[in-house]
C-alpha cells in the first residue's frame, strides 16, 4: 500500500491543487487501463440510469395524449414520489456502493496475502520424504470434511459482505415506510404542491400517486441492490434488469392506458409491475454471488450506515426541497406551465443523469483506491471522470437543445404547452455542462467517503437556491424558476470544485509535495 505522501500524482508538486483538474487533459479519452476501466463501469451505468427516466419520458408521451390536465397531474405525482424515494434511498445507495467497494477490496487484499502465505508454506510439503507423505491419510474423515465445508460460506462460492446485507434490510424497511406514508398522505402532499381541492388535477394525481406508491418497496430494494452491484464494479447486471423492466412498462402502457381505458391509473399499474420485475431479476442474480443475510445481527453495519446515512439524508433533503419547490411553484402557475415544466424537467434530468454513469465509475474506483491507499490512482481517476463529464456536458447541450427544439411535439399537441417548452429550452440545454460536473463531483466526493462535506455544503447551496426560487419566480414568473435552477446547479458544481481544488479534507495529500 502506498504512503499518503509518497507516489502522489504530479499535481502534488503544485502550490495550488486547483491545477489538478487540468492534469493530463489531452488524454481525456485515452484508451489506457484507467480509461477502459472507467468506460466499462460508466457506460452500462449511464444506460441504466437513463433507462428509467427515458421510460418516464415515454410514460409522459402516452399520458400527454390524454390532455394537459392529466400530464400536469402525473407530473406533480411523479415529483412527490421521486423526491420521497430520493430521501429514502439515495443515502443508502451512495453509502452501499462505497462500503461494498471498500469491503470487497480489503477482502481481496486479505485473500491475496493469505495466498502468498500458502505459497511460502508450500515448499515445506515438498521437502517431506515421499514415504512420509504417503503415510498421511489421503482423505479426511467425513465429519471433518463437513465441518470444513460449513466453515466456508457456500464453499466460498458466495461472498459474505456485511454492508450488502445491511443495505437489503434497510431497503425493504424504508420501502414499506414510504408506501404507508404516501398512501395515507397523498391528498395533503398534493395540496402542499399547489394542487388544491377543486383543482381538475387533484383526482388523477391522487389516483396515480396512490397506485404508484405500492411499488415503493420494489423501487427501494432494487436501488439498494444496484448499489451493491456498483460496489462490485458490475453495472451490466443492473442494466439488463432495468432494460427488461422498462420494456415491459413501455409495452403495458398503451394496453392499460388506452385499450383497457384505465387512463393515468393504467400508467401507474404498468410502472409498478415493471419495478417488481426488475427487483426479482436483481435478487435472483445477487443470491448467486453473496450471502443475502448475515449469519448474525452483530455482523450488520447498522451504526456505520446510520451515521453516514444521516449526513447524506440531510444532503438529500436539501436537494429535495429545491427541486420540489421548483415543481410546486410551477404548479401554482396552472396546468399549462406545470405540463411544460414537467416535460422540460424530465428531459433535464434524463440527459444530466448520463453523467451520473461517470459518477458511479468514479465512486467505485475511488473507493477501492482509497481503501488501498493508492492516492496516485485516486487523483488520476477523479480528474479523468471530471474531464470526461465536462466534455459530455458540452455534447449534451447541443443534443438536448436541438432535440427539444424539433421534438417537443412528441410530448404534447397543445400549442400553449409547446410555447412554454420553447421558453425553457435555453436553460435546459445551456446548463448541461454544469449539471454534468455537479453529478460527477458527487461521485468523486462519495468515493472519497467525504459525506460530511457533501451534506453541509449542500445545505448552504439549498439556502441560497431556495431564496433565488422565491425571488425570481415572483419577479420573472415561469422563466424565473429556470434562472433559479441554473444558480442551484452552478453552486453545486462550485462546492465540489472548491473541496478538491483547495486540497482539503480527503484531498490533503495533493498539497503534500509542495510542503515538503
């Protein structure tokens, strides 16, 4: 293992670690060992992360043909459900990925060290006389064999990862709590979002949210399992499960919505069924790789999860308030602005989440590198994923701008809605590079287990952003909401830039060389 002040990247020689972001910038897409490792993790992760929002976009397209009231109602319900899910599961997924990666790395190192010890002992056996060896029993008694087999979980075919077991248990519990919470408080929550009694959006919104809530246990459990697979640097398995589930959702949508004439209820039922299918696929695959439950409760990592989870929960609540407040303010302007905002927001989040694939890769690689104390690789991985994220953001800006300009009619035929979408296009497109960096910085911070800074910095960002949302929406209306969201994402990016760029927290080693 490397010493913290030894073998540091060239950035460690600089007085100002901020220059680390430009390290090897010319090699941003070099297909070296690090670049290929990032792409192997990031590409399937990006597709998996984008698959669900894309399915939601298709849902939006189907529901949009029911009318602006229905799409606005579903938009408010989705905003409530997604934010509730993020509050419950985002801390769990992020912590699970880091902890599983660390435990898996340490276990691998331990196995390698044990292997070296076994090799060192091997010559002793070779030095024994042939007669002595032949005199030893060729096989152990049956009882001894059984005892040894029992001491190794599933004959070592399945690994024991305590963090994985903890994540599964918490995922189920949180899912049941979320279902209960949303089912019984659907109407009051919609009221807080601006959908008051007498609004034409209330009935369809309440139906959709209530039915969609029944799928919460599946959503949270599947996301917990995705966090486990990410910790193993396996993003292909979640991609397969999500694609199968989302294709099922897309097939069932027109059947339930139009053929069965269930309307928004049909869309919700299709989504719930697809989520349970995803969960079953992931659960079956995971059961072949690890022990799903720990042998004893003492092995659970509850204290570690709760300590760091509370920090990320604070962070997620801050993020949730900003995004939910933006949707609530849009809903107060009426069905047409809310419908346009929902479409723009879905596109905004879907395109930005492509960068989250790089964040997943960065988190998994950094967690392993920090566990090995390989700070050179940690620096190289962090800078590479950030550089990739910025280039990806530039490409997304062009793609999203052109796509919304010519494809907004896919989501709605209402001319007023299309006009409001056109107003939001410059913001949705221009913020893509900023959004990409913000998401990747999240992965970098989580990979370094810098959960406290991530939480406290986001609280400060949210305070400024909430003030901007109220002020700008009041003075500039619908367009003011997008101005405020731009400020919000800009501040998130700056917070990540400041931590690593100043060489503080887990990045102190970047200044190690300059002080020596």
